[in-house]
């Protein structure tokens, strides 16, 4: 059963079947229609979309359901920068062309104090929200390992607040003042980590997009002075509460794999750009690893390319007790459906240890 295999992997018990998860399959309506034979489209009712999603997850044996509660909308509301959004969901349902910011210049970024703007949180309410969110996921996906968590841990929070232009300008103009502001932000977001630690949720997701596809966008020394000490501090209550901490970052964080591990996480969720073999060689017996088939190969590769990519991931991960297979970014809605069907075929072929 999926849940048993997923939980065994989370507990580093090496299930016979390598478990899996995927991201955004429920946003590719033509894929769901092909796999499930349910007539679902972008214009279908919420009920039909959910029916198709659940059928896809069952057919493809999802074992793990990625989920967070605390994002920019929850914590910042409209007090943040809107950067627009390109098409990703089929038929461009997520396209957004609004670009605006509550911050006028980099000096406002450097002086920003989230306690002055947002104040302290209602701990009891946030704990209740975490538990409600988690319970809803358990009801929705009973055959999968579920969780709730925090998206805007540090870097991702700053990106959402300021947008890339002002963030980079402020960091370049005064990296010390930018670091001090980061300390203030991290202390403020720490309230949510305290609430998560006090919630009745055993497995938690901590997300932070630390880097770009090319790696760090500020000197690594700055990260090690201002980012990782703050993340480590905020994870302490989760560790003391014996939570299993899954950590997600997009991009290529090869430079920081050891720094992330040192923060006290229990699992790495990675894109294809980050070196899974390094993680497997050094942390594969002690940490969960989820990923990292290359979505570009799914989009543009031949059937042979796709099989080789699945074999690459399986060969790295099969000796790691906490390995989950996944396309290591998202299932994009412009991926040829036959390629995704090949991918699933090869997952099934190689999934038994």
C-alpha cells in the first residue's frame, strides 16, 4: 500500500517498492483525462477536477503529498510585491500580469521591520490552522504521507515581500543592513515555527528557495552569516518536538547541501539541478531524498532518454532507505502526454528493489 511504503521511507526502513510523488499532475487536465478516462478539462467543476486528481494519484501510486500552509497570502496578505506570473497551468489559468509593490525604494527594504508591519501572531489560532490543514489533507489523501508547513522560511519570504529587483538592489547597496533586516524577518517568522512545533503534526514541510538555477545570488559567505544560522535556529523547536522535517529548495543548491543538512533537516526535496548523487553518497543512509528526474527530459527527450533518466535516479536512490522517485520540478502542462506515460511505465518497471 502507498501509505505504508511512504511512511517506511520517511522512517528510513527501505520498503521493497521505491515510493514516489509528483507535483502538478492535477494541473495537467489532458494528462488526468488520459490516465483516468475521466472527462476533465480546465472548465470542469471543482468536484470533477478532484475526482480526476484522486484517480490519477491512485493510478500512479503517490506515496507522499507535498503541502504547506503558511505562504505569502496567509502571512503577508497584500503587503508584498506582486511580480506577475507566467503561464504554467494548462490553458494559462494562473497567468497574472499585475506588477506592483508597497516598497518604493531599497532604503525601505533595508529598514523594514515585520513586527512593526505585521505584529505578533495569535499562536493558538495558527496552531489550530496547522492542525486543521493537516487533518483536511489526511481526509483527502488517506493513502499518502501527509504534512503541513511553511513556504516563506527566509529567502522565499524576502522574495515575496520585496520582489527580485528591490531585493537585489538592497543587498547590493548595503549587505550588512540587508543581513540585519533578514535577522528581523527570521525572528518574526520564527513565531510560525513555534506554532508548528506545538501542533499535532508529525511530519512538516519547510520550504525556502535559496538559490537560482545557477546557484547563490549573493556571496555564499553572506548566506552562512545570515541565512543558515537563522534557519537552524527556527528548526530547533521542530527538532525538540521530534518532528520529521522535510526541506525543499528549487534551483541548484550544491554549494549549500552540507549547510542545509547542518540545519537539522530529515529530508531533501530537490530539483534536477542539485546533485542527488552527492546527497545520496553522504546522507543517503540518514536522510530522506525525494527527486530528481529532469522535467526537461520528460518534455523533450526520446523514450530511451526517459528510460535512462529513470534508471539514473533509481540507480542512485535504490540503496537509500528514504528515497522517493519524483520528477524533480513539476509536471509541466506542455509535456507530451506519451512521454509522461513512458515515464510512469519505467517507474513501474524499476520500482522494485
